[in-house]
């Protein structure tokens, strides 16, 4: 009941503001724009990111900038219902989206076009990743000085073994699984065939998607689409000649190109969505409701999984994740939980700790795991505690395997003139010493522990997926899959987008409301990735990890929170 007066007061203020602005909106109704401009830039989040209520200082935000996929979709649905609106202008600038978010964005644009509205896109420069967004429009425009850097996808695999050896550092690891290539970053002097084959598989899938998009949007055969990619990059003139764009237009001339009135000596831009709302007599209003919206909890497992607390951005500290899961479980408003996994794995101890916490929450309320970039090794272990695992089509999933070892820097100490003597009591007392490698007795202990850890991993996955250990072993040994292939072999349950997962989680909780609130628990702030922390995480006594740091795959992205 304490909420009632505050809700009434908030709605009174909203209504008053709406009423006071009505005369001005009525006068502007006749000037309702036929075209609305949106600016697509950066890595758009699924939902609006929380920010300060009052912005002090800093560069101004371009009014047409889209701040989230959710807000963009809501705007497009409103515009699609307006019979007087002809279409939208999309300005694509430095757009950098993971595959899953790009597919979600393309879906929103396609739905808008299906309502009979036109989409015109314009850019100064786009790359291979952003071109499908530009090219999906009914008319594609480019600045006369612009470029289309359509060249396909490239991947580079890195190994540091020889470089480490030159400075006196030697990596000693044992692994289970021929496809568990994470230690190769530190141990090998050349890229293995397995690394190459894995990269080629992912490149083939992404390249096929690009060819299909070009064929569909530009009306070409697959052979012609591949030829277009091979002939890139393109200047504006060559892009026009090749049919990648439909016209060359300066930004100042976009208004005239769309047929909008242009006053003499005035460079007025195409109206923004905010300007459009100002011409509606009764714009959509979000009234405050007496009853709070049902809440969907989102818990991130983002970055390399490490033991302990703290950690930020590119590290998922187990204690921090467990604390967030407990908060979500205790919150009576949170009807379901989405475990947003974007992790290559990490410490076995920390990964199993997170898994157990996920299982406990899943006994109380529905938990759905979702991955839009990477859910590998220890990250996958965390996900199997959920009721279902959802994946984006081209996310990295799997890498069920284990490695363990240490770095020996005795030669480096010698080169620096540091003399080091190790005195032990016990055959394995210096097991973790970095001043020397493993003795045969220590190596046997290492192999035994790695084998035991691998069998534990297989057992946990087999139990979660309703399979036998032998069946999981055939899919494991460090193999990585795209989301689509992981679905085919039974490592994930469904392919979909973030919003689909959220709605499904609420359905599982028997909450039918489409209007629900997302709430993140104990989300960490970002921090820089240091080589020291990376090596420490990789060399933890036992590690379940897939190592994307050994890959350089254009558009692959850095594992981070799914927002």
C-alpha cells in the first residue's frame, strides 16, 4: 500500500506533462515527418544499459543514435502502424555487432519491411561484418568518398611456445582430448592441424551466411556473391558499379534524396524518432502501474572463470557469480533466471562451484542458460546446471576437456643471474614449483589428476544431458561446435535470440505477461585483461578452458556480459 501514493503522484505528473504539451503537439501534427532517421553504431545491447539520470559533461550523444535493440524494435513497431509514414533512414556508422545481435537487428528491420514500409540505408564506410545490415535495406546509399570493405573473413591462430623458450620460459601441461588445444598457445611452436581445422569450420559457416545474405539482398547467385567478396575492398565508385550500393549521396543531400522539403540555404537533417513523437497528439506513454512488473533475473558468467571473489569484465569470479545466483534465488519478485554465459572456461574448481550454485537455484525456479558468443569448457559446465541451454546459431559451444600444468621459468632466472635452489620433503612437494619442470613421479601424478578431472567432467555432462559417458566422450575431447552443430549433437536444446530466451524463461515460470522487468544481480565492472592474470588463470592447478585468445577471428568478439 505504501507504493500507491507514489504511483498516483508519478502518473499525475506524467498526465500533467502530457496535457501541457498537447497544444504544441496538435499544432505539429500536420508536420509529421514521412521519414524517420536512426543511427546504428557500436555494439548495441539487447536492453537499455543503466546510466546516470543526469549527464554532466562528456561528448553529446547524437539524437538519432539507437541505444538498444529493445528500444529500436519498439520504435519500429510504432512507425509501422502509421499509414502516413513512408519509411526509415538507417545511418550505419562503426557498427560492430556479434553475430547473434546482428541477426536480431536484421529481424527487426525485416519485420518493419514486411509491414509495407521502405528502408533506406546510408554509410560512409562499412566492413564485412556491418555490410549485411546496410545491404538489407530497400535502397543502399554510400557517401561519394566512402568505402565498402567487403573482403570476407580471416582468422589467425597464435602459438607462443617458441617465443617463451627464447626467453627461458617452458610450459608443461597435460591434457585430455586431441581437440583440447588451449595449452597449445603456450606449448607449441607451430599451429596444429586441429587448430587449423577448427578455425576453418567456423570460417566456412560464417562465410556461407555472408554469401547467402549477399545473394538474397543484392539479387545475385551464390557464385556471383563469392566473386563480389573476392573483388573487395571497394571504393564508392567501384561499389556502385558492382551493384553493392544503389547510389552515392552526400549526407547533406539525404533529405532531398528522400523527397523531403529542403529550405534554401538550410541543411536540416532527416527528422529523428524523438522529433516524430513530438508531432503525435497522443504519443505512447508508459504509465506507472500499481502492481510491479514480474521480474526476470539475469546472472552473467562473463569472462575467464576464476576462484574467489572480485574479478571484473573479462573475469568471472566464482564467489561473485554464486552470490548473484543466491540473490536471484532469494528474490521473490524474480520468477525465473537467465544464466547469460559468455565464457571460454577457466578453473575447474571455480567452474564446478558455479555449476552447483546453478543446480540449487534450478530446484527453486526455472533457470535457462543462454550463449550468444562463447560457452566453452568451464563455461559449458556452468550452463549444464540449467533446465535448458539456448544458443545463438554461430556461438562457440563445447570444448569438453581438461588440461593442467605449470610454467617453468628456471632458464629465465639463470639468464637474469638469479640462482634458485629447491629443497623438498615428499616426492611431489615441488609439484607447483616454477623453477623446474615435472619429475617422472610428478608427471604421473599430473596425468592421474587430469584423467580423473576429465572423467568427472564427462559424468557431469552425461547426467545433465541424459546421455552415457561414452556418448559424451564421442562429442568431447575438447571439440568445439557452433550453436547449430551443438544443437544437432544434443549439447544445446534450442537455437534462438536473447529476447526469445527471456520470454521462454517467463513462460516456464507460468508468467504470461509480455511486459516484464530484467534485473541483473551483482554485475561486475569491466577491467583490463593483463597477460599475468591470463597466464595465472590458464595455469591454475586444473583448468577447463577453451582459449579464444589464441584466435584472431574477425567479428568473433571478446567474451563479455550479454546486455
